[in-house]
């Protein structure tokens, strides 16, 4: 029975009754977390899967996930092939595909959902603070996506030691005095009331202490003899430390054979007895010797291995044994375990450099990498570095450990490892590949710390010594981008020139990188226009890693919206196909920008929302904030002032923290667009002039905002302020040769032209729009032309243009623009009916629902849609269920008839 936990039990009951969702139970050691999970297991009325985190397995990739899913591994075959392969590989079951750890999380979600078809599922994860990093990532990824499935996940963890952002928490506090007395009376009914009162005071509401402190009383104390208690009242020693002392004393009282058994179990948890039996046999003991520990209430033996009464017992076992005992136990386990565990146990007893053991650890790291376990990769490479005989090999391994830690989002740990590598590297002559990789990792850390220009200097150092063309070009490509993407700094032009100088000659990829870096340099030197030809689009798909993303992004500067959209879409699909959700936030942000520039606002909103969520999940704050800036622009066009300002603030704060320009630029542009749409023209000019002369002045994006500046200047009666920007925009638009920038150029020229010439310029603008369809910009041109026609009393022609503009704005959800077009239509004498039901029928959907509907129209199944959007099939079905009545349809077949759905 749980005393004093009625409120907490009701919270767990609510989760179990809803049969969907996740909860983190947190609190101090011994406060009753495990008891609450046991309560959940007893009352679940569902299939229960359980696992307990073990500190000794924190460096074994997916160890906890394997134990949790072991009873249901036969269901893996029903998963989509890519997910099944990733999960088998992660769990060491023969999969050959290296899976991103978040793809393993998606496979875990899919497996739990498949199980729930047979009945509700409850997962209980105790001591979650000791889960290996990969298992924690996979389980949290899955738990955050439980929306409509009969699957519940309960985590129990020490307070502040298991970050589970986004999941509800249930914090366990101390028991009150009444509950403490009842629990103590149940466990120690024979104690005198005076002793009970003092124990209640000493335990401080900790249930474990109330259970264990009575065991530590002497016979005389149990009878109430007025002797001081072992725990003197008022001591500052934490109650859990006192319990630990009691456990330690009980361990010390065991026979040597029983202590050996407990020590082996404490050093390596297995889900069976075979390894334990072999190891304790090598120490001259047998499993029968654990009986002493069972009688002492310290542990119990079952088919799944040795289970300790409480994690503090494990700690007590370790602190009560000397180093000789621990080393003997490690050697026994090394002889009894498989490759990965063997390597760790050998490393534990190796006190001086040993290349054989280091090589075994490196082999383990390579295997862990193939399973998607970057945390384990880092730990294994780091220990291998410590045991390396050759200092150069140590540096290589420290560097590999740091890179893996960075990829896992463990930035502080990565910094510690880089420092160790760098301290050794300074005194050595190393291969160019090692120096280059070390420079790459150090640069990543500098960017994360908000020092992108220092990262550029490190990339230059690496590029100078790199002995392979691909790595040299990758370093220089990143150097150019980091230089440009940094907030404005006097060193940028010089660093950009240095990057360009280091670019090797040659055709193909060297030419592309050299061209891009020359463009960066010209912009940073104050050239307002990029007139360089970009021989890029045809080669992007063949480029490796970071360079492909960089080249796709460059389409923004040359206004190749279709090329950017097509390549960003391919990048996104490739990340899905290759099982790399960790690269998806970057790909989705690029895709949302391409959709936005192409006038696909609803699609862009859905894409960027997914990108922000995924970036938060995978620990990529820079891409989350970049996406927030894009989201702010879309909110501005929609006229959602509150949302726009919130997204912009998030983007600006993140950019300030990292000294990173793109997110702040999108935010500034979004706020100016919001002001423009709402008619606050003076604010537009002020905001844009500050931005264009400030830390974001070298952003490509301002080329797209210059027409707004020009139009605003004309509207407030200062056309002279527009002419400089018109010259800059003219040069850029003509350099791109693209229809949409040229059409916009004719539009803004018309705003400044004499009345006799303006009409022809608007007509030419519409002709150019017809060559490169961009609905939002074309509608803006029709709006401006319609306004001009109305002023010239050509009302019938004005109505035609204004009506066409309003319909497009309605379809795109651009409310301020639609309202402006409607007002102009009324000014022509046009009577408008109630417009509350007009517009895009898809605008009533949430971004997630919109994505699901658009994929459903293609004929994709719920499972296929879920795989693309990192959702469960049941969640996809729930979104469709909610979307159908909003759209006035009752089946998938009817969706195809809706305008704009494809």
C-alpha cells in the first residue's frame, strides 16, 4: 500500500485510464518513485514492458531499449523495412544499416503502436537517469509522439537528472507525518512509540529511510533503551546517505562468496544468469551464495538476473569492496562476456597504456557507430585514447570521441575531449587528416559557443594541412558559410578573402566552392549585388554532406526558386530514405524557405512547423531558431501579429546567443513585413533602415525585401529614398535573369514612374509573372496595378485585377493583403458579400493536418505518411479524422476535389 500518495496515484490512474501519453515521475532517491511505478504495473490492465536503467550500462548503446523490447522482438518484422533494419541494427540483432538514433526512436514508436493493436501497452522505465543516451533518445522521441495510441510511458528519475523537455512531470515530495507513521507502523510494528517518533523525524518523509532505518537499530534500541540512535538527531547528513551506510554495513556482514556475487552483479547487469554464473564461478563462488544477500533483504535472483532491493544497494556494494576485489570481478566478467562488455571490463583493469585493449575499444566504438550510438562511440573512443601507446593515435581517438559527442549534442563533453586532443596535438606532427578533423570538431564547438568567426580560423588551419580534396572543400565550404552567417564583424571581409584564396583550382566541385566563396567575399566587402554565374544546380545532388546543403541554400541568392525547391525536396526525401532525422531540421528549413519563395505559403507553414519540432527533439537550437524566423515571416503575411512577434523574439534571442545572423535577419524581415501588411509604413522604413545597416545587412534575404522598402517610401511621400534601393534591386534582378525578380522590378519601377509610363510597366510585370508563376508576388502586382487603375478611373479594369488578387490572397491565407484588395474593390463600387467563408478551404487545418491531407491525396497509406512525418499511423488517422469535417468531406477520395490540395 502507498501511504500519502493519493494525489500522485490519481495522476497515474488518469494516465492509465486515458491509455495514451507519457509522464515523468521525479524526486529524490528513496522518495517512492519505484513504488509508484509498481502501482502502475499492478493497475495497468495492459501489456506491461519494463526496464530499469543501470549505471554500469550507460555506455552500452541501446542496452536499456533492448531489455525493454526483448519480450516483443518477434514483432519487429511487421515494421516498415527501413525502420525494422534500423531497430535490428541498434539492438545488435543483425541489421546492416547504420540508423540515425532518431530513426530508431521512430521504429520504437511504430513497434509500440503495432503492439497496441492487440491491446493497450504501458512502458515503465525506472531509474531513467541511468539509461544509456541512445535508449533515452529513442524512448523520449517515441513518448513525445503519443497522441492517439493506447500506449502510455512512465519514466521515473532522480530530480533534475533526466531532461525530458516537453513531457509532463509528477514531482514526489516528502511524506507528511501521518503517512510516515502509518508506513513505519506497517514495517516495524514492534517499535516503542518514542523510537517511532524519532525515526519519523530522522526519515524526513523519505519512504526508503522509513523502511531501512529500523533495520539499523541495535536490539537495545529496538526495545526503547534510552541510548543515542545511530543517527544523531539534527545531523546535516542527508537521510539517503544514512541509508547507504546501513546498506554498506549489511553488505560487509555477508560471506565473502556472497559479496563476490553482488559485486559481479553490480559491475555488469545482464538479462540472464549465464554470464553471472560463469563470472562468479571464476571467483570461487556460485549463484547459491546469493542466498545470504536475499535473506539480508539486499537483492533477489530471478530468471532475468540479480535485482537489487534499491539502486543504493548497488552503490553500497561498490563502496564496500576494495580495488583488488573490483579488479578481480572485472577480469572474471571480461572472460565471461561478449565483445562490447569484454572491452569495457578489460579497460577497467588496465592501468597503463595497452594498445591491444585500446584497439578492442576502438572496434567497439566502430560497432556502436554502425548501430547509431554516438554517446557510446564517444565513451569508447575516449577510453581507447587514454590507453593508447602512440600519442598520435591518442589524439586521433580523442578527436573521434569529441566528434561523436558533438553529434550526440553533448557539447560540454565534446569540449573536454577536444581540449585533451589539442593538448597532445600541439607537441606532435600529425597526419593531415587528423589535424583537419580536429579543426572541424573545434570549429563546431566554437559555432555552438557563439564564436563563428573563430570557427572560420580553425577551418582555415585544417584546410591548409588537409591531404584530401573532399575534406579540404568541405572545410572551406563551411568556412565561407560561417563567415557570411556570422553577425556583422570587422574581420569578416579578411576572413572571406582568406577562404577564397585557399580554394583549390579545378573544374567541378572546386569551381563550385570557389564561386560560392567569391560571392560571400563580394557581399561582405560591400558589393550590393551578386553578378557571379553559379554553375551549381546540376551538381548539387552529387555533392557530399554539408556541401550539398550549402549549395542548395545558394539558390536563394540567384533567385532559382524552382531549383532550390526541387533540391531541398530531394534532400528531405534522401534524409528520410537514409534514416537521418538528425539532418532533417536543416533540410526542412531549406524546403520551407523554397516553398515560401515559390508562393506556397500553406506548405511552407506546415514544413517549418515540422522542422521546428524536430529541431527541438534532436537538440539543434540553431536550426530551431532559424525555422522560427521563417515561421515569423509566414505569420506576418497571414497578419497574425502575436504569433509573428513571438516567433521573431525566439529567433532573435537564439541569434544573439550564437552571434548567428540568418535567424535574426528572417525575424527582422518578418517584423517589417508585418508592419507593411498592417499599413504601418513609417515603422517599415525605420525598421528596415536599422536592419539593413545593422548586424544582418549582408544577408541575401534583403534583396527580397528591397521592393517593400521602395513601395513604402513611395507611399509615405519620400520617393527619393527609394531610388538607391531601386538601383541595387535592378542590378540584382537583371543579374539573376529570373522572371519573378524581373516582374517585381517592373512593378516597383511603375510606382516611381511618370503616370504615362506606369501602366505599361504594370502590364510588362504581369507578362513576366506569367513566365514564372509566383502567386503571392503576382497578386501583389495585380493589387498595385488595380490601385493605379482605380485612381485613373478605369474601374472595370481595376475590378478585374483586384478581384484576382483578392482570390489569391484568400487562398494563401494572406489576410491583411486580402483586406486591402477588398477595400480597393469596394472603392471601385464593387459590392462584396460576407467574406467570412471565403478563402482557402485548407486554411482551417493545422499545419500537421495540412501535411497529412496533402500526403493522403497522393495515395500514401497512414503508415507511409507516418514514416515521412515521424508520426504513428494512428496519429495520422486521428489527424485525418479531425480534418475531414473541417473540409466538408467524408473520405480520402473526396479530398482530390478540393482546390489547392495537391
